[in-house]
């Protein structure tokens, strides 16, 4: 008979990335080392020492895989912050599909908070090496964080979620009911320069020499809505509502926009909707390019915002199974020079430390439709 602990090589087929690679796995009673992916046993990979009889070994392995799957499927979900976290939710730490980034990122943040606040059932860590390793890497991140403030003993850690457009960070970690850390989570990055953006200021015109929202309304929006026989809100109503994901005064405009977007679930394939979508995109691009050519950026005011939003912030970066703790250099956010790049719809800011920041003017919820803002990132 084959020993109950069988060392063998497996060929792992990772569903999320479509990649195949070989690895060693120790198969034991609780299957804690076997991941929730598709495996196929390739007898050419089995060692002679571990298994003399391929057929008998395969049956034993399959038996324990079946037992492990039964236990995995019986794991109860966890309800956390109006979200349901199941065993398979850990796949979001492998999924790099940018079209699902918002929903996946919310799930990642909830999983991290759930682990820190000890809401995940212990059986997840017992039966899954991926959940076990995720918890261990989070624990290591917190220990590294504590070293920054010379905290030698960790008695209690609380994770308070602060994500949202009114905050500049995702978590407040409270250690031993005293020390607090403001933490920003970023996925698929090992350094801050790798992130697509580190901050997204709302109401961008407060940092500009003139109001972009008024410029767009007067020179582009009126023409656009008249062309497609849509309602035209007053300028006062427009400016009051435009800084939200779904402006009430632009409900029909936003619905028509997404009906014309082929990537949207609301896509109608109607020619008039498609034309409106394309016209809105063009109005957005032309207006931003023209505006940047004519008006500048208030560098002192934007510098003040950047310093305030980034001060005392710690970055929790995740990439390829590891968390990285990164801190910032405040000189990276002191702007000393601004240049215009209207063809790419942005300003370039040179900072005291010598790095360049890309300050992209864009619309968050439909080009030329809703929520103008800046997207600020490092220029590589």
C-alpha cells in the first residue's frame, strides 16, 4: 500500500490566467496543501520512491482529493460589510481583468478587512493553502508596519474601512487601541510607481485657472444635447449635479450614452445611441484638449492638496502573492513646474524630488456625461 502521505508532482492548470506550470505538493489528510484549481496527475512526474504502483497511487490521491473537495464545499460563507465572502472569493487575488477591477477591488478590500478583524472561519486556513498564505502575508505586513512605530507587542488589531470618494485611504489600522495607520491598498503593484493612479481629486476646476465644467457646458454640451433632442438642464442645475456618478438632471443622457457603448451591459446596438456615444466621446476629448491649451493649473493649491492627502499614508501593495509596505517621500508632491500636454489631455508636473506626475483631466462616469476629475499618477 502507498503511504497516506504521498509526495508527487502535479501539473496545475490555473483557470484565471490560462497558464500551466509544475510544482511539488504534499498531499495529506486534510488536503491543506492542495489548491482549488484543476489538477491532472501525470504519472511521468511521480517519483519512484513515493509511488511504485501508478494505479494504486492515483486511486489514493483521487480519494483524498474527493475528501478535500467535500470539506471545501461545506465551508460556510462569511457576511461582511454587505458582502458575502466564500472560499472561492480568493480568486480575486489572481484575477487581473481590468473590466472587473472596481468590483474585484472592493472584494479584495473586504477580504483583507475580514481577515484582519478575525471574521474568516479558521477552516478556510486549515483546508486551503491559498487562504492560509494570504493570512500569513497580511500578518507579516502588519508586523512590518508596527516596526515603523516601534511597536514590539501586538495584542489587538482593528481594521476600519475608510474607502470612498470622501477619503484618501482605504483602511485605518488601529493597533492595541492606540496607534493608528492610514493604509491605501493597491493591487498588482510592488512599488507606488506601478500603480495606475495614487489619487483622484474631485471637482478639478478648483485647481485650474478657470472652470472646465462651465467651459464644457457652454461650448460643447449645449450643442450635443440639441443635436440629439435631449433635455437641457440649466447651467446652475448642471454645475450643481455634475460631480456625482449619476447626476439626476442627466439621467436620460447617461442612459443613452451606455446604450451606445458596445462594452456596456445596456448596449442597444441602435444607430442613434451609438452616434450619441461617439459624439460624447469626441466632445469630451476636444473640450479637454482645447481647455488645457487655453488654461493652466494652480500648482500651489494642488501641491497643498497632494501633501494633505498623502501625509502619513502607508501603501499596502499586492503582487504575485506578496504584500509590500511602501511609504512616500513628500518631496514627490511639491510641484515646482507645470507643462501642458493637450494632445494627451493632461498636464505634466515636475516635483521637488525630480519626478514627474501625470495629471489627466477626464470623466469618471461617461465621457462628457458625468463626474469630471483628475487622475494623478507617476510618469514612467
